[in-house]
C-alpha cells in the first residue's frame, strides 16, 4: 500500500489514508512519506459510540 501511496503522492494526487489503530511508529512512517513528497499530513481522530447489542 505504501508503494502505491508514494506513486500517488509523486503524481500530486490527493489522497486520504483511513487506517485505524496505527501505532506511533507507523504514524511517523506515513507522516515522513507525505513530507518527503512535499505534503503536510493531517491526523484526524474520530470518536464513535459502540453499537448497542441486540
């Protein structure tokens, strides 16, 4: 996936990485990938309530 992402960034395509539960090291690798292509990444946290059980 990172290889494809790198190609999209190289082509200046807009991208969204929707990946939950990334550990800090993985977040840093993605951040570096974006920055190496001249982009600034933005991390967004979304909180959600668990679905009620039937």
